C-alpha cells in the first residue's frame, strides 16, 4: 500500500506550481499522508497536514515521496536537493515528474541503493516510441480531449471529473494520463511533453490505443495550449496524435492573457472554439462539445452568471465541473456522444 | 578539410529518403566524393560516383561518412550496421542524423575508439535547453520561416536558395538549420525534432537568437507541416518559438494528400495560407509572403503555368526557386521586407 508524502517546498500555496500536489491529493487512488513545506508548517492543505521537514513527516508513515511541483522547464530548484536526500535517507521511494531525471543523478541513485529505496521518474519516456501508425483512427472508443486557453487552469481536473462522473453512471470510462501528475494519479500513462519531439503524436496514439483497451469512453488529459508560446507544439502533437472526436475547451474566467506573459493575449472564446476546430485533421474533424470554466476567482453567484454568459456567447454548454460537479456538463456531452 | 562519403544504401534514388544525401551534395560547404549504395554501383548521383561498398569508396579519399537517409521515426535499417562498421574500421569519422544515437552504441563506439574515428550525432540536443525566454521577440533580425503542405517537399532547399540569393546581393543573410541535413550543410544548428518535446519552442528561440548574432535576415528551415498527422507538433513549436515575421509556404504541385497517407488530404493553397496566418501568435502576427512550389513532376512550360495559376489563386508571388533560381521570389519578398 502506497502512502504519499508530497514534497512541495515553497509551493504548497501556489495554484500553478502546486498542481501536482493538489491533483494527487484530490484524485489519486493512494492516500497523501503529509505535505512538506517549511514555509507553512502546522497549516493544512485540503485537510492534509503540512510539516516543515521530511523527518517531521515520518510519524505519518509515508512510503513514497512525490516531488509535487511542476516548474517551467521542469527543473528542480537547487534547495530541493537536501529534501530529496533526506527522503531517500529515510528509506522512502521517490517519484518525480521533473524533466531532469532524478534516477540519473549518481548521488541520489547511490543514496537510494544504500537505503533500499526506488527512484521513479514519471516523465521518463518508454522505449520504442515512434511516429503514429494510424491505429489512432481505427479503434472503437470515443475520444474526448481537454484543450485550453492556457496551461495550469484545470484541464486535467476537468478530464478527471468527467471521467469520474461517467464511471459513476456505469460507463466504461477511462482517464488517459498525458503528464506527470496524471501518471501519479492513475498509475499509467506517458508524459508527452518529455518524449522526443518527433514522437509526440506517436506517444499520444499509443495512449489512446491503450485506453481503448481499457474502456470505450476516453477522457484524454490535455497539455498546454495552442496559443501558449512555450507549449503549443506539445498541444498540437497531442491533439493530432490522440485524434479526438470531441474537445472540451477549458478557460479560467477573467484571464485575458497567458499567465505571466502579458504580450500574449487570449482571444475570445468563440475565436478559440473556431481555432481548435479549424486545426483538426480532416481525417478526424473534432468539434468542441462544451466549455469547462475555472471560476475560482468568483463567488457562487458570480460563477453561475459567468457560465451563463459563456453559454450565450458560444452557443455551447458550459459549466465549472470541479466546482459544481461534472453532472450538467456530462449530460450535455453524453447527449451528443451517445450511444457509445 | 572534410571530404564526405555519403552512405545512402538502398535510398540514393529516393527523393524522400535521400534528402540528406542530395541536400549536402547540393548545398554543403564540404565536398561529397562518393555515395555508397550497393543497388546502383557505377551510376552517379548529381555527378558524384555511386559505389557498392565503403571499401570501393576509399580511392576517393573520404574523411567522413555521413548517414544520408532520414527514415520515418529516425531509426536505422538493420543491414546498415555492417556498412557503419566498415566505415569506422576504415578510420572514417561518422556523422549521423538518426534519432537513434550511434555514439551511444557500445560496439560502434569501441570501433571508433580503436580506429581513431569520431562519431557525431547531428540530432543530439545541446544541454541546457528549456522553454523560451521571450528573446525571440526582441532581436533586430527579420525572420522568414518556410512552412509547407507536407514533409520532404523542399522547405530546406527553398530556405537555402533564398539565403544564397540574398547573400549574393550583399545582404547579411543567414540560413538557420533546424534539422540534421541543415546542420550537416551549415555546420551549426539544432535538430528541433529531437529535443525534449517541451523545449521545441525554446530550441527554436535559441536558434533565431544565435542567427540574429550572425546576420539580420534569417531564413529558418521549416520542419514537417501543420497538417501532417505525425509531425505537426514540431511544426507548430518551431513556428511559435522562431517567431517569424513572414512565412514562405512550400507545396509540391500535384500533391493532393500527405505522402503515403491518403486519409490525410491537403487543403487548397488559399486555405493553407489562411490556416498558417490564423495560428500565428498575436504577439508576432506572421504573414505568408510568397509560395515556393516544387514543380519536379512538370516540364518547364508546365511548371511556369502552375506557378502562374498559384499566383492567381492566392494573390501572392510564387515560383520554384530550386528550379528557376531564387531571384524572382526574392525580389517579391525583399520588396516587402526591406529595409532590413
């Protein structure tokens, strides 16, 4: 039985960088027993105690330390090294979603060996990847990909909520993980942003083909954004390689430009709908089937008003499935997707 | 002084897979003294003798064997191993553009060491890559990227021809290599299809920033196609990361679908122009400035008629700069770009 200690030093309070921590705590199959952040000891994160050090966490009997930050570029902040070393020295396994592979670090590898711990780099690409074979157009599952106006606005959570809702209705529904947090949550998947660039679409195809072996309604975790100047390549490769039938467009209400990049404005939602449908492959003309809004800046009344305004503006069903549950959006989606 | 022996076993006659061989022969600074292809000994490739084996090539005094094929997925056909071994055993350096790094092969590495030869993997990513910093929007150079309706239709050759023409006019013009053949030709660059997927745009930014240090008119070698189901992610990452001011849209006249993939039709050229301009970042709204047509299937009259038809259809200047020289297209481009 895996019991996670989430390492979130300096980031446990940050909605962007703390997304791995929060994602695993909210959606993971394995329990999170404590969070390490020396800046917030004694507080809690969604009910899980925050402690100052790995040593302080050991009374909660963790088995596995998870590097719970996702930094731009995927590199590990320098002061983290001591934290990782203390986790390994305590005999904890280490799971990391950094681009910088911890298992390739001779010092950490030796420490792991010494203490009988295992290092698992969640972003390490599997062997044998290549370009797509065309199988992505041949399986029988319905594929629904989340796309978005920006990174880190909740695409993964939307896919997870819709999958959960569909499973609760008895459907053979599958969440298809494409990033390090999704992999930590679901226990399988490929971090498509970490494969050799030529093989993004091939990795995405492999994921949907595997997903189609697990169920017949696939919710593919989206990555990045077509309009994000850093990550658009991964976004389009994932889109074309996963060959979705439908898209759920995610947007954080109030965002007018890409986070931290005011030179990169976000177009209107109708424009984003059109852009995403325009760039679909003719062999699989995907349609936006609904909008998932992140309304965290608004109160409940404000959120409901924003959702209604977006429905009027786009003519498409919209909701905040994380805040209000997936039911309403799922009704609208299944009305078009069924019979699966 | 480098003297290339191009290894093109089984592929020297193939316009798609032989593109590395032909590119280096036509545009490289270093001479190609022979081509190895046991299926065509005694013939010649653009005036360079084709021989059956590496041993037969040694009378031409090569210094460096170049793996002159670019296979889908970038892996090396099995029978090639013996050819590589004989090149290293003859003391030749080995340059390769495969995704599969030859320098990581213990047997080949040992053979190279034994015979004083060096293995250079042209696609190996430099260290320290990350996401873009924004420098791609700040330098003073004009950036012109080739994009296309498909792979392997001549985007690199078009960039090379336009660069050559501009340099002949005395402009501070630079070809910016983004793939293994361009790197072999120009002696610098990054194979953007071989970097970690998250860093495509960052690698592209690094290339244009380096290019802006070398000159003020940059011709960035395009990769893949926005509508290619395998490579579109690399294409969009390169596009957004290189942040071009202008695009030259390349198309092979007569192609109606992606090569070998009849399920993937090529839209009309006006639609492709609109799609490429539509997906530009608002911070750098790139315009298609002209069309470069590959007219190899037509005779001269047919080619000229096709070019005129495309000019009428799109309202943009068009030519086949490889067949007819870069002058006419360059005139049209510089009329809009100047003063640089």
